[in-house]
C-alpha cells in the first residue's frame, strides 16, 4: 500500500508549456508548435484521472512531458514535491522508474527482436534490479497478474506471435515491473479490436486499484471515462478548458467544447435515428498560430462578440471542484 501523505498531490503541473520549433533546412526557424500551452492540474496518489480531447490537441505531448521525455519550454512539473527540471542523470532515471508508461501501439512498444522474457527483463537490468532469480520472479508475477498464462509458454514468444490484446497486456506488465506510483496510459486501446478494449481497460483499472497507483488515462473517447476515471480534464488546442469530477462533467458540462464532445457520442436510443445533432463545424486550430482570445471561439455556437475573440478566459469555478475556461461562466 502507498503510505504517502494524501494531503499533498503526487503530481503537479503549473502553467506547463511544451513548444517545438519548426525549421527549414535545419536552421531557418519557420514557426513554433505550441503543443502544450499553459496546462495546470494536480493528481493525487492513487487517483485515476482522464485527459480527453480530439486528435492533435496536445494530449500525447503532455504525456511525454510528464514522463520526462520532452523538456518543458515553460512552467513546471513537480513529482512528490520535486521539480522535474532539477532531475538529471541517475535522479531522472529513478523518476522514470516510478512512472510507468502504456503506449498506444503495443507492437511498436515492444522490441521485435526480443522474446517476451528479454523485453520485460530489460528495464529491470537498466535499473539494477537483481539478482537474476529476482528478475525472473518479478517477470512471472507480472505476466500472471495481467492474465498471460501459462507463463512458461508466454515468456519464450516474440511480439509478432501474440495478438494485439496480448501485446498490450505485456506492455502493462512491463509498466508494473518497477512498482511505479503513477502510470500514464496514452490511448491504450485505440489500436485494439473492439472485442478486447473493455478487457484491457478493466485490467488497467484493476491493477490501478489493487496497487494503489495513480493513473492518468489519455483518450479521445468520453464514453469510457465514467467507468475508469474519477476526474476528467478536457484538452483543446494545447490547453485544459474544463476539469471536474467525472459525473459532474458528463451530467452538467460547463464548456461548449465539452458539450460538443458529448453530442458526438454514439447513443443507442432508437429516437436518435430521427434526430439531427448540432455539432460545431470546422476543425481544431493550428497549434502554430492559435486564434486570439478563447481558442474555441471560431467554432463555438455561443461565442460572444467582442469578448471571446479578444480575451483569453481564465479558469472560472461554476461549481465546487469544477473549473471551466469560458466567459459564459464568468460570475455576474
């Protein structure tokens, strides 16, 4: 069990920015991609939270920054009170041991030239876990925990000999090997068959609860977050525009973009066959040249002239524990 003081967040992002320079011919600067541009949130130990948004909104760049794979351009990330900017060498390696990563593409995440035993042993060797008998014990326990049995048969197989769902179970096992305090799962089921998606999400949810691990679940699918997250953060054009407890956000969204995402969800009600849903047109803005003011205003059916296109909205609090960056929620 995690004995950390729950009064202090495990992870804190403060005005986090991750920008990438665009260059032509390797040296002529042609622009800047503002992939993450002023993100603020906290994550408690043992908490399951989701980051939701359409493709290209900056979700994966946020994940890679939290993992320490991208260096922040501005702002800060703190883990257990320590800034990631201060971590180098052995300290950075130790941080990465405490943060597990479940990638979107399980086949691409596993080395094709290594069998499953070697692929799982590699992080244990890198982080000095030993002797070999201890590494073998951890590998077998992890494979059994994610349902890959009989373990003796799975260990000797190569990734291409497993199904997509089995490959993702191996990736989850690898994320658990170093006993992390946080797992970041970036679109963990988007490349899997529909028949196994629920199985993999159930597995992630179970290990997160049993080991008291914090989970940051990154997805574009709002339909799954009610079952696998306690809190939701909605991301648009590099920013978090709304965050709230999952039931509050799904039942009473406070940002027009969240309303649009909910409107796009499939609903089995037969009455919907005779109804047209109002979904904002247009596309997400370029992260190289985002619009001034509220970044959603060019697509927003509720945009207020003279306000939304010129003034960047702060986070308002329309309800307890509910934040929305929208001028419609400005207190009167």
